[in-house]
């Protein structure tokens, strides 16, 4: 059988000069296949993420984004209607989610929910400690012990309890990512909200210390420090401002060199990075997403 010239190399090597062209074509095809795989591949595909305070604001945006990127999400909150509605929305869109009522300050509740999440989804790969409250805005000497402890029970004890009960599942898998929502007020002072500042500073150091303790288990722990984000918490502060909501928001915008406050998705994308394997070498650090607030 005769081989047409220029199409296939003959056994005697007379068309061997075509080999480089075939190699180049092969490499181009392989590159395109890999490129397509990277586009299609979800960034947190099949990971199980527990999100506290997931019913609204940053938690809600994070849940929706992680689901779009392939995660199964445990939506937890004390706002049962909003939390259930979010889980229903996710499932209706083809994602995987379930809602659990979770008071992060109640250890029995935390343990029960985490056991059920692991049973339902098979693991706990990612924990986002997002639940938090602003607390009272008074000078330190006017704050009651009850007011102080109410905030600390959610913002600090809640982080501790959820971390405590997530760790064993992550140790079993020899992998995990814990993302603790701190604040710019965990880095700098602002002469207001003393309990809130104290709590977010605590979360920052808890994150660093746990990163050191659990590095041997391949469990990463990091904190995120948002600037002002348009969430229900910030909206409530605006509405309570004696200067009025519009003036309050204008003042907040001016504090950020970029010219405006952030949106929940701005933080959600930071969570996505820390939840994904893209951040496999990142632990014990602060991810500051603040529009330049702390750069001054």
C-alpha cells in the first residue's frame, strides 16, 4: 500500500520531517483539553461546608457562591425562615444544601448539628465561622457584664465551640479549612463598640493559634477582616445613627479609600479562595478585604 506524500510518515523515515508538526499538534490539543478541564472544574467541588450565620448578608452570599463552585452547604442560623428559604433556593437551583437551626453559643446544639451534618453529607471539610453580633455601642465603663457576655458568647465562644466540634471530622480526613470572620476592628480601633472590638481581636489570635496547633493535621485556619459591608448588621447601625441612615452611609463610604463600602460577594470570594485547595499553603494569616480602610 502506498502512503501519500505529506500525510503519513513511511516506515523508511522519508517523512520523518513531519514528526515535529505532529508533536506540536498533539501538545496544542492537550493544552486545550487541560484549559477546558480547568474552566469546567468547580473550585470546591464536593467539599462539605458548614456556614454559621448563613441566612443573610455575608453568610448568604458565601453559601450561594460555594454551591455554584460545587460545594454541599450546611446552612445554619437562628433565623429559621430565612435559613430554610435559602436552603430551598439552593436545592431548587440544582445545588445541595440543608438548613439546621444553630445557636453557636449552645454546645449541645453545636455538637448535635455537626454530627447530623457529617451524617448527612459524609464529612465536614470547611467551616466558616461567620455568625456574629455588633453588641452595644457604649463607652467601656458604661457596659454591663451581661451586655459584654452576651456578645462574647456569640462572637468568641461560638467560634470556639464550632471549631472544637469540627476539628475531629477534619482530623479524620487529614484535611480541612476553618475560616473565621473577624473584622477590620480586629486589627485597629475606632473608639466605639468596645465588646465588638475585643471579640474580633480574639478571633484573630484564636485563628493564628489554632493554625499552629492543627497544621500537623493538614487543617488550615485563617481569619478574614472585612471593612464595612452592606449587610443587615451595617444597615441596622445606620438606622440607629442619630445623624440618620443616609449621613451614616456617606460617612462610611468616605472611610474607605476606594470610595465606597463593600458588598457581601466581595467577602464571599475571599472565603471561596480560603476554602479551596488554591490556598493549600495559606494558614495562620489574615485576609483583609476592606477597600483600603486599614492602609492609612
